[in-house]
C-alpha cells in the first residue's frame, strides 16, 4: 500500500527503527540509500526492513497503526506509557491469555480461561495500546483474514515484560532507600511519576497479589482465600479496568468516590454504570478496607508495598485483605453481581 508523499517528517520517538524507516521511505519519499547513510548501515538492511513491514500489513493492528502514523504523524499516535505496556503485557502473559480484536470493535478484549471450574475472565484493552504493542513486535497474531484476529504475547513481548517489571522494582527500591515523606502526606501522590508509578511489581506474569495469596494455606491447611473471594477480587478488577480504559490511573482511591459515578444510579449505560458499580463496592467496604482492596486488586500492588504505604506492620496486610474480600463477597452477593459475567 502507498500513501501520498509529505514534505515534513513528524514521527513519535517511540516508533521502532524498522517502522520509522518504512514510513520515511513509503510515506515521506526518502530514498533507501539516504536512510542507510543516516542509520549507518547497508542499503540492503533498510530494504529488508521495508519489505518486512510491508509483509505485515495483513495484520489489522499493524495496518491501522501505520495508517494513523501516515495520516496524522505524531499528533495521531500518542505515546503509550510504560505503565500501560506493563499492565497489558502482564495480562497477556497469564496462562491461556489472548487478545481478541474484531474490525467492528472499538477496543480489544483480553480473554483467558480460569483455572479449574472458574469462569472465563476478560478485560478490555485500548486499541491504541494494542497497536503500539503490535508495532513493537510484542504480539504474535493467529490466523489472519477472519473477522476476529487472536493475538498472543510474543517472545519479544515476554522479554519486554521482564524488563518493565525489573525497572519497576528498581524504581521502588530507589524510593524505599531514599528519604521520602510519608506516603499519605499531602501532595505525595501527585509527586509520583505518571509514566511509571513508584511501586513494586514483584509479581510473576501469571500472578496477582490475590491469586498468589489464594495458593497459600492457613494454619488449618485450608486455602487462605476462598474461591468466592478470588472471584470477587477479579470482578472488581474487571470493573475498574473497564471504567478506566484509556485513562490515567490515580494513586488516590478516594478520587473514585467523586464525579459522575457518585451515586448508585448515576449511570445510564456503558462506562458510567461500571463506574457506579466500582463506587458502590468501595462504599460498602468503607475507607480502610477500600484502600487495601484498591491497591492490591485494582493497582496490583504487592502486599509488602501496600503494608509500607499504609504504615502497617509486616505480614498484617494479608489478614486485612481477607477481611476486606469477605466483605466484598457479601456486597456482590447482595447485589447479585458475584457470578455475573460480561458478554
């Protein structure tokens, strides 16, 4: 496919080199030799990159991403933050996870089968994020040509996930070693980096704090968390992710209790209804329990990090979280949402 040549070059810095060379040649009309001189490589290297990208135009995510870059340049391809990449890759790194994208869908859906008899779990993914992951070779498409294309995380994507987790841990370690004010002091949340909040992500790709805790046993040998507690936690996480798809995530959980979703009947459909469900769940939990659930279930902070941020003693977080999830189960049971599933 070809595009009308443009005289000015305006591409985001995050675009991979091979994609940049493809666009500069096919869209902006720059010669293969000129690109090779600028990149200090042989012209045949640039030619292979151009052919490789052209061959991938059958992938709908790649094709649409290139169309956006070609038609709107940097203005139509906002950068995807490290946090957005980490959240997306972590979900795709779970066992059996795949990204389903259809031509008539406004967003993708990450789907995976739950363990045992657990129901199928799903979470939305902004197509802006999905296109960026595809351009960076983090996704492997399945069969192309159908109405729905299914993607799985690639080897490159798994390497990127490990790198993002390591960077997040390093940031958290630096923060822990530095002399910083109390986490709940005024302005402390606003000082955090929007691109990568300074919190530890000590999780394997297939884990969340709740699922990791659910594998542990209590002193009687029973699972520390019941299946209903895990289901309630993931129900809240699904609602939270749908309510905030394409939006920045605040460290201030109390911000969720204000705005258009305040009040259980505020929504008239779609995202407002989901926001209302999230607000109702936090109201049912109350301030103390709501914050620990928000950090562990929604932000996926580890229990150690949550204990430090909330000023608790070591190993007390799991007890508080179990109490909170027990109350969350009761809330979902009373509202008939515990076993509800998205279509």
